[in-house]
C-alpha cells in the first residue's frame, strides 16, 4: 500500500503517519519527491484497511499498489531516483551518463594505480576493481581481499574517484561497506537473498547486476529485497544474459533498459564488458547503451590486458577507453545527456568520505 501525502503536508504529519504504520507492526518507507512525499508500506500479509490512514492530517490519498515489487515501482515513486556522490561531484540517474571503469580485479598496487590514472584522465568518475572475485574455477585468481580494498581506498584519495567493488558474501560485504563508495552485488549473487538483505542495511549505494538468466521481474524483485530493508540507493546493471548465441560471452539485453525505465524509478547502467566478453565489441555496445538511454556504463580497462589475471580478453587498452569516452560523449549529446570531459589537471585529493 502507498500513502500519498499532500504537497503542503508537514514533516510532523509525515512522521505521524510513519509512526502509525510502525505501530501496526509494518514498515514505513517515506519517499520524498519534488512536490510531495509518498510513504510505501511493506510487511503486511493482507490488505490494510485504508480508513486507518484516510483521515489523518496531511494525507491526500491511500493507494493499493498492484505490482509484486513495490518500493522499486514507479507506482510508489514516479520521479527518477538520482543517486549522488558529492565527494566526486557525480551522480547516477540524472542528466550525466556515469562512467565506472577499471580492471576486472585488483592485481597489484602498480596495476591498479596505472589503470586509475588513465580512467580518471579520460573522464571516468568511478573506479571499479574486484578484491573478491567470484570465479568459475576454484583454482583461478580469487582476488587480493582486504589488501585490494586498501589499494582502492588510496586510489580514491589520490585520483578523486568513487570506488565500486563487489561483495561476494556477508563477510566481504562487511569490509566492502567500510572501504567502498558503492557495493557491487554480482550476477551470481542476484538471488542470494541473505546478501541482498545485508546490503539493504548498508548506507552505501548498491550496484545490483542482473543474474545471467534472470527475468525482468526477478531482477526488480532482487532490488526490492535491498530497498525493503531501508536502502533506497540501488542502481541496476544489465550485464548480458545467457542465450544460444555463442559469438559473444553473453547476450547484452539492451531492451531491458527501457523496460526497466517504464516500471521503475531506479537508475540502470550497462556493462558491455561482461555483456560481450570481447574487447572489439565493447565500444560499439557502449555507444548503443548510451543511445538506448542507459544511466551509465561500467567498463573493464587494464593497463596490460594480455597479462590480466581475469577477463583480459574483454578489457580495453587505456587508449581504447579514451576513444570510447570520446564516442559516447557524442552519442550522449544526441539523447540530451552528457558524459564528463577528459581531465587535464591532476585531481586534488578528495576530502575523506564519511565512513
Ligand atoms: C565483474 O564485474 O567483474 C563481475 C564478476 O561481473 P558479473 O557479476 O556481472 O559477472
Ligand atoms: Mn570481470
């Protein structure tokens, strides 16, 4: 159920409604909008008597939400969610197309710094890199763990980049939450419900990747798990799904972008690196992703892809990433968006983010 407050409703009236919801043993999710606040209610097993709230001060309307996903849905919040990263002057879901770039895995301080220097210079405001890698083989490189997180924390300070890195279980999430600016939940964990709930307790934004065989409904329900625990800063990511096509690693489903945007207010970005698995297809699909309306891109870039310990074949050379940025800037302009320009001056170290 959803309670829509009047435009003139006071904070106190919003609070009174939330308190009443909680007294009924339910959970209130106030969602402030540009003109009015809506309060989503979760936790009810059956319909709530609308009269309970109809007569309260400041209440405009009580609506039954028909979708299985509620907080994710545009029925609850019509305006696009914009997730802000003030320390790096970036946002995801607004008019800027956000670019997250960096190696698949953090392999060493030298490798990570070399990648960070180039992606920051090219205009990316977010740095990616796995410290915990979910690998198909138990014998493959599994990541540097906390040491990798420490390297990324240094990169944030030196290059003024927001850090995005994956948590693979509750234990690593604890650490990622402490070091990173955004917590990535990988495709293989999209339906790890206990991990989603734990991410819902964090105050950091969550980048949720689509499972490799997840339907749109399953994808949105996974986001609902995070939001139902009180974390409303969720960014969806299309990273390719498994099909019979074998000319690419996965089939990048760009049609999911407008499909998500129709149903949900959450931002959606695209990962053409895992989506194609082939370096030569990353830039064309990045152009297409921006054209289709994606709110951002996540791109694997390695200073020496041929020596990469994971996903080398899909990682761009830094010069190729420069070219990608140049091309997506032009596409973004056509659809009324923009991509940050290249940086000529080295960044001032960012102020430490609240942790
Ligand atoms: C990654 O981003 O490096 C990754 C493992 O992605 P996915 O979960 O989409 O496979
Ligand atoms: Mn990878």
